[in-house]
C-alpha cells in the first residue's frame, strides 16, 4: 500500500552528565578537581533520500531516538558525543508538529537536510566549579535532557501540473503516453492508489513535471475515498488539467464533473480552485452522437471558455490533440512563478523548553507557591547545594520572569516561597 502520511515519535539524545573526581597522584596529597564534561546528545536529523517516493517505511518503525552523550571521566576526560539519528524521507515531505499541526520543515527545494531536534548539552565536570572558597567541589552538572516530539509526516508531490479527474477518465493512459512515467493501467475504479510523476519532454529543453492525481469522487474534500490523501498532492502544483470523458462511456456528464471537482477543490482549500486550469476533453475517438445531437466538445467549450478555461479535444489512446494541449500548458507555465511551492516554517521545536509555563499561587499559610513544567525542568538539572548552582538558580528566576510574577502577586521581603518541596525566604 502507498503511504503518504505517517505519525512518528522522535527524541534527541540526553547530554552526558559531568563527572566528579579529584586528582590522585603520588606525592600530591590534595589534588584538585579533575572531573570531565559529559558528551553532547545526538540530534534527530531529517535527510531527503532521492531513492524514496513513499512513506511506507514509517508504517513499520514509528520511534526514532538519538543516542545519549557519555558521562565525563576522570582526568578531565570529555565524554563521547551521542550519535545522531538520521531519518530519511522522500523529497516533498512536510514535517508537522502533531499537536498543533504547524509546519516544522518542508523537505523540498534546497532544504535537503534539517536538524529537527537538537541533543542536550553535556554537563560540566566538577573541575569547572572550583572557587577560592570552594576548592574541592563535589558537584558536577547533569546533562541537559533531550527533546521529544510526536510529528506528522505528509508527502506532497512536487509537480508543475496536476492531472485530475474522476476515476476511469484516462489519466494514467495520458500520463504514460506523454511522459516517462509507467503507471499501472486497468479498467476499474481507483486503479491508481498513489500519484504518478512524469516529465513531459517537448524538446529543446522545454518541458514540465506532471502528476497524475488518483481519481477523485464526490465528498473527497471531506475525506471520502481517500480524498484528503489525494488532494494534498495538488498543493504544490501551479496549474491543473481537468481530464473528462467527453464521450460519456461511463455514463457521466463531463460538464457536471468539472463543476463537481472544482467544488471539491474549493472545499478542501480555496486556493486550489483558483489555480489556472485547462480542460482536456478525452476519448474523442469514442464519441457517438445521434443525428442532430449537440457535439459534446462544443458543449464544453460553450460552458467553460467564456470563464477563461480553454478546452482541448484529445484522445489519450491515439494521441490526437495532445501536442496542442501540452504546448499550451508549457506556454502558460512560463507566465507563472517558476519557484516550487515551499511551505514556510511555523514551529521550532527548540523553543518549546523556552516557553514552558509556570503558576504562582498562595498557600493557606500565606507562602507563595511556584509550580509548573518550567520550574520542574529547571530543578531537574540544577544543584542548589553548590554556590554556583544557587547563583544560576537566582538568575534563572529573574530571566524567566518568575521574580516579576512574584512581585505582581504581592511578595515582600521575608515571605516564604515553595517550589516542589524546596522552601526559602524571599529577599531583594
């Protein structure tokens, strides 16, 4: 089965802890601290692999974790950095935060490699904490925790032109005739379960990339019949070719089909319905009109050409009319923006720890209680028993606005502050 969407869990490596040790050498009775720093945790890095064209691999492996950094060692030895976790994806993959749906990265164009989660910094060894008043510090900094996130991967094909229409109108036949693509072709609905890409080569360096979007049905914009999975592939295209069965071999009305598909596009994403369009009236070789009946091609032209949508009669089987259609599309593409559609970054995982919340409240005994993920995380890697650790703690409270919030709550000198079991008096 073709997969163009997947939800996975990613986690960067924790930084290695700093080491506590002291020099132990012959004739050096009071050696100073020599604990080394911990290694950096591995990053989670997404890389475009040109050999991939689906997200099938993510159906089987849904957890990607980078290696943690090693702990620092004696004699100022630095811990080994953790190995990065490399996640290979096909070009055109959009990475989104699963909770908010915001775009983290679009693996398209020049963006072939992106660090999504950075590994935690390694903690400093006790050799960094020696001071004039504390010459034998028994404290080393823990490594920073890694970041973790659930992300949604969505594959949105990169093509200049989207070829769309109801099932069985001849999209795969047309694509196989005019491009280098070799889609499977059969006479039943939903024969194509994934987009096929092909390059239309018109000679002299002229041409464009065309994507055959699987057959749409009514209700596609609401997800009916894999509708969302198919429609997302149109989001990067610059122009649309509506292929209709002008001979009505399936008993469908080609005029109604065009209006139905445009309605589905508008319902899914209004910008899609505003893309330049052209109609390819296919199966002209199968037209059988009774005497005096209106020519179905002329009926299409009367309906849509006044709206600025050109109609080209073609036969994907015999090749009639294809040259005129393709050269017209190529000419129109030259008037449009040549840059591929790239989705802008909306979310940076690295900032999530910076914006963690906290609450300030009053206990029954009048003490000020400060709690929340920000405080919990800070206490996890701070040693308040060391002079340097407590100085960091005070600076952290000031920089993150905790002291300002306490003042807003009416704290005064000598008042008690509690944080997860810790209790101290407040002084300016």
